[in-house]
């Protein structure tokens, strides 16, 4: 059977048809044509918001061809007696029908309704081109040489004539509705807010009748814009951004209630909560290029590289793993989608531009400015509307407004600034005490806390107290872990680190979340503490709150690499305090750190482990140095970090090796205490 292209990553209005190979058997080709025609005829049951007449006519003609192909199969022994010229014509029909199937799929696709409407002239032209291609193939088909009945032969001749003469034209209603959309976009560019009746007429025409329907179009346009940006084909971005702004406005203003019988309600009731990270950026670099991995793949040895780098390595004739030196069992490159998602999320949250082959990537920094003037104006109007709902709406309207802000500010800096300028912070803080709105209000504040002005407004509006209350008494674990994430972003402001650390019960509340929270909650609490530790006086508060035993417990029992790495980052800081170093030493930390050094694939985790050991030696006294110096496995692990770790990790490892060597040299002469005292002044920074 012919492999018909079923690419899941196909861009809309592109038709990657597969041409049958030259040596294909007539029976196989005929069976594939019958299958393809059947798929197209199945579109009779699908709904077409636009291009209705063109789609119906195309499907009708293909249904007639299906009768012909089935007759050929039944009367020509599965097609085995077909001539070479007939097979060639069937091959051309096969290509045209594949493209037609893709076109119908796009026209019936949920989420692309507005986009297809605005491209209605192009889409109608595509129908015309593909039907003409079918007519051309039928014109040269040697029909007389094919053993079919007279009625079927006449049917094919009829299809050929109709295909040549059929008027696949732009539907007048489609054209008028598309013109209305363009007129609204034009008025938005001039700062004129859309009329609700006009918007409703467009949505009614496209049969977008629910929040969920509208949300599908929003999501589609977001993906399309990301694709255009990542492919450096940004000519369409301003127009797409205008459409996105318009549909976002419709979703927020026109649809005041969620439709509870579909997945949108599920998304609304339990939107995924982001997990923060204090991972080292070095952990995301390709061992070959030392650049951030934009497309990480794993080879047979278990090591991960950026696809372009490892492909160059293999193309040069190498058959071993660059990092381990092991022979590669095969050259299969397995996509590491989890790491890829983590890298993109990390760069997005950190405002780091992630380049790919020297081209601008889909990172959040490109959203600092709006995609178009129309998109900017639409977002300003929508921000004002949603903030009014936060203040004056019913509980349901407030909850929905908070959720809309949560969605729109998730990965768009310009949107965040619009909501901040519109005054969203204070009403969102007020909604933290209401059970119905607590989680969405907290999540919306989390997105706004990523903006510098948002952090300032949250604190200056007295936001620490209600955020702490949610952290302590939130109605759900999700709400609590969102609050921990907000604290992390607020602690990015140096002036607030002291204020937050001194807030009564705040650090103990974070500790309780580490003890009782989900994996995501533990992670957010650990990272929030990490942010607070940048103010030195917070070290003692964190230690006295009983943090260290809980962190060691995470190292001992968690299987989450990111959580372990973040926990190590906090322990690095606490080990710089003499009390912290002594507490860490009295736990099973040393054995756990050795295990991580030996087994972890995370370069950041290994660097943190070496940092902890170095701080323990500097701050924990001769007993710590003695334990490490007398453990034969430690030195080998440190040398491996020098070989495979980051440059900073290697520098710290060399400093630690010097301390251990010095201890061994002096311990036999009875000068151990003096030597260690001297070495305590050695730092790796």
C-alpha cells in the first residue's frame, strides 16, 4: 500500500503529497486511490464554516471517481491489466487527491476558522487548481483501454467535463465576512474599539458559539505566529497578531461564561501550575558546541547533544560518543522532548534569547512589543474591560476575568504591561481571599510578578500579607505552590529580600510546603527560599526554621532531577554558614552527595555537590576534611568533575583536591589542625 503522508506537523494550507514510485504495482496504486477517495468522501459528514459550496462540489466529484476506481478493481483483476499510460494517469490523480484531502482537512479544522476566512480567495483558488489537475489527468486517461462498463465510462467522462467547467469561485458571503474582519482590524489600528454586534455577526457566521470554540482559534493563531517567528518568515506576523488580538478580545468580552461540557472547562478548573527552577544554565549546553540545546537528542550511550552538533559529528565519520568515548550501537537520535520543554520554559522565564542556527527563536523576549498596532489596541481595550470585571463583576465574572488574565499574561510581556497599566494588581490581590477566585487570582498575579513593575505594585499594594495567607491557608495545594512562586519572583528585587525574609511566618510557611506539598509545590518552595538567600541575613532564619533536614530528605527520596538540583543549590548557600555547615555534616548528606556525583547526568548538580563539599571543608572544620580525605572514592569523583564538568566546577574541584592533599600531607606530621585552618581561607571563587 502507498504510504500517504499523514504528517502531524504539517502547516495549514501546505500539501506535502507523496508521489507513487515508478515501480508501483497497479493493484497497490488502485487500492490506495480507493482508500484516498473514501477518506475524502468521509468529509461529507464534516462541517465547513467557510468554502461550503466548493467543498461540497469537490467531494461530489470524488465520490463519482470512487465508483470508477471500484469498478476497475472488480473488473480488471485488482488493476493488474492496466496499461503503463493508465498507471501514469492514476499516479497523477493520486497526487491531486492527496492535496485535495489536505485542503478539505484544513477547511474543516477546528481552530482555523478565522484564518481560513481571511484567506478565502487563496483557498478558493486552491480548490480550482486541484480540480483542474484532476480534469487534466482524466483527459489523458486511456479510458477505452480499461475494462469498465459503458455507464461507468460515461460517468468518468462526465466528471472530466464538470471538472473542466466547474466554477470553484470565491463565495460571496465568505468575501463579505472577510471584508468585515479586515475593516475591524483597520479600525483597531486607529484606536477604535470593535462594535459587539459586528463581532457577533462574524462569530455567528463562523459558528463560533462558545468560549471553547473561540479559544481554539486563539490557540491556533498563537501556534501559527510561533511557527512564523521560529522559521524567520515574519511577514505574516503583524496580520496574524491582529487576528489573535481580535479573537482574544472576543474570548474575553463576548463569552462571559465557560461552556462546561467540553475540555475548556477542565482547563479552566485545573490549569497546570508552572514549576520554577534555579537550574544552572550550563546544564542546558551541548557538550559539543557549548551552546544552548534548541533540539536536544539522546544517543545510544544515554548522552544528550544538540541535534545539529551530533549530526555534524556523525557526518564527519565518527562512530563513538563524543563525551564517553563509547562506540555507538546505532546512529539513532532520540528526541529528548522533556529536556527541550524544560530549556524553553527556563529561557522564557529567565528572559534569555534562545537562538537556533543564528536565527531569532520563539522566546518570550519578542513579546516585549506587540505584534501589530491592531493587536496592541485590542489588548488595551481588553485589559480595561477585564479589570472592570475584576472590580464590579459578579463572582463568576471576576473568576473568569482572572482566568483570562492568567492565560493572556502567561508568556507575553506586552500583555503583562497592559494589565499592570490598567490596574489589575490591586483587585487581583483583593480576590485572593474569596474561595471561588483564589486560585485564578493567584495564578494571574504570578504572571504579573514576572514583570518588574508588577513586583513593585504587588509589594507596595500590601500584597505580601494576602499572598502569605494563601501560602499558609490556601484552599488547594495548587494555590499554595502558586504563592510560593510569586514569592520567588518578588525576591528577585534586592530591596524586597530583607522585607520578605522578615515577614513573620513566611519562611516557616515555605518550609511546611516543602514538607507537605506536591513535587511541584516542594520545588517552588525550594526555589523561593533560594531567592531569599541572596540576602545573607536570611540564611540564619532559613536554618533555624528546620530547613536542612527536609532538604536532605529530598535528596534521599526524590527521583526528580530538577528538584534534586534545586535542593543542592539551596544547600550550597546554607553550607556557607558555619551553623548550616555543621547541621549538614550531621546528616547523611556526604553519602548522598557522593552518590549524586557518581550517578547524576546533570552538570549543574555535580557543580553544586562540589560547592557544598568545599564549603563544608571551609566552614565545618577538620572533622569534615578528615572524613573526605579518608574516603578513597572522593578524589576520583572530583577528578571526573574536572574532566567532564563546567569550568567553574573544575575550579572548585581543584581547590577541594588541594585541601584534601594538604590534609593527607600534614596529618602524619601532627600538623593537621594548622593545615586545615590555613586551608579554610581558600575559596574557589
